[in-house]
C-alpha cells in the first residue's frame, strides 16, 4: 500500500505486550503496598520540566544523556532523568501542604539517552521512596531496610547491600588535594564494576596522577570484614591529611581547616557504625557490606550511599540504589530540607526475575507509630516494628529522637491511632507502653507478647 510508514521503535524504547504489562503492574502493586505498609504515600510529577531545574545538580555525562529540547513556546525543557530532582522541586512547590518528616513514593517513567544493555533501556520505570525532612541516621537506616524488605516482598531472593559514606570519601580527596576533581573522581570510581580496577586506574591517573590514583584505589578496596574496612578507611584519611599538613606552610595552617579532617570525619564515622550496629541487632549483618568503591555518580549525594545486588545474578549490576541528599532542596528554597531515598530499577529487576513468582499482599494504612525516645535503642525500635508487621499490622518508626510533643503531632497529622513508647527505663525491664492516640488511654508495663495481643484486640474493635 502506497504511503505506509514502516512500524519501528526507537533504540532503547519498547512496546509492552499485555502479559508483560500485567506482570509489571502486579510487581508495582506489591511494591506500592509495601510502601504504604511503612507509611509512605504516593506522589506524581510532570515528565517534562524546565531544563535548568532538572539539570542543575546533574552535570557531566548526565547532561549529555538527557533528552533536552526547545518546545513550541520557545522554552528550554527536558524529560526527567530520574525522580529525585523532580521530588526536590515538588517539595519546594508544595512545602506548605507537607507534614515533615514526609514519606513520598513515586513510580514513574524516566528517560536517559545512554547505551542499552541487559535490563537497561532509554525509557524505563523507577520506583522511588524517600524520607524528607530528617537528617538522622534513623532515616538512613529506614530507607535501607525499606529496600531490603521491598525486595523480599517480591521474592527477589538473597541480596547484598553495599554501602559507603560520601563524606568519608570526600575527606580522603581533600587530603589528596584534588578538590577540583571530586565529582570526576567519584564518577570514575563509580564505574569500578563496569570497567574493572585497571580501567579505573587509567582514568584516575589521567585525572589526578599515578600516586594519587594508587592511593584512591587502595582506599576503595574492601577488607575481609566491615570493621577492618572502616579502620583502613580512617587510617588512609588520617595519613593523607597528615601528609598534606606537613607540606602546608605554617602561615596557612593557622587560617585553614587543614588538620581538622579527623574531627570532621567523626559524625560520618559514627553514622556508619550505627548502621552496622543496627543491622547486626536485626540479625542482618551478613547482608550489609561496607564498600568504599560505592560512590554513586550523581552530584547531589552528600552522605550515606548504597547499592543492592541480587546474589543469584551478581553480573547484572545493582537493582536498587540510593543515598542521602542534604542540599538538594536548597536549589529551590532558602530553607534547606534534608532527605534520603532509594530507587528500584523496575525493568532491570524484572529482567532478572523472569523465573520467580510474585507474592500476593494486601494494602494497609499505618496502624502503629513506634516513637523514638532514645536513639541508642534504634535497633530495638526496628525489631518491634518488624515483629508487629508480622501480625499483619502497618507500622512506622519515627526516624529521629525529638520531643514527644513533636512525635505525637506527627502521628495526629498522619491519622495514626496507636503509639509504642520504649525508653531507657522500659529497655531495662524489657517492657512496652502503648497509647491509644484517639482516646488518650495508656496501656503500660506490657510484655512484648501482651502488647501484641492488646494492639490486635484494640484494632479488631
């Protein structure tokens, strides 16, 4: 027939047949139920935004991979590259409507003009979940556990979480005096699993010279266990900064921060240790690996970063990644709002799970808020939450230690009916207090089993 056009699809884009779309939809529903089960709520943002908004914190290869064009109105626009920068714009635009801490999740398509490979396309779906408004280690831990439990919900099998802290890596680079090349170095190290250590060595040598490249490669090599890895990282940071200090003229030492890196690294070190301790408390220590080569190549990460790998498909690459981005909302607001989040790459995950079944689940609203009265009991709070969820209850853990009044206000704003109180006194006696936030009635000095029975009974009424 004259005038027909050959039916074809752009490279990196796909049609989805009904069977594939049904499977994808079922997986999304399972993940959305998981998000809601932990108190996360859905949002959506436009696929197309002003280019200066989307690309303001990207840079490097990201700019080149973005689908950017001038629309019919002469506006410089781009398709969203990920869901995190649109989230920052969303928070800034809707700040007055949000109760902090804010737990959004967002399932949507994103577009990247990058090379296609197994499970990786130029148009794909991300499942993001974030905790915005808290710069606490409790929030970092929650997002990591959310990731772990989400993959368990869809029966992904055994996984390994590799994590790092960008702050510690930056302290090393400061000591090596390569401040002007931070982002380029981070992006090079981020490619370690793709191009190998020798490929990274070549790139780093071109960027910072052979000696500094060798120092970075030694720093990013994990040891036999997490504690040894952390100790080696700290030793490297101390050594390079001591060497930098020795080369610095006395007149500069008085007016600079040189030599203070060890003190500056204390919060980062404590945060790493608290996450390791909490995972051990939860019996998940074997799943977590401190890996200094995990850097995440995007500019906006500032703290904990992590990637999750399927142990049965180690060659596939990460199926989920995330981290902390404390400065992202500062692009749009004078008030800089902290955040931490993760993104599940749905299409890559599906490519690796063709042979696995999907678990049926039901949607839940939040039944119980575990209040954080003492940050040192962080692991206990997550243990309680997991125990109550096994009863079919939806549970949130407040992510940081704040005044009770603030935590109760949060529960009221979220419509949560019950709170669990557990502080130093209760921990000493292994007792739990429950509070009905609607009637103000308290149920005190309960054993764990009695607390479970009481809450189930109250919710059944």
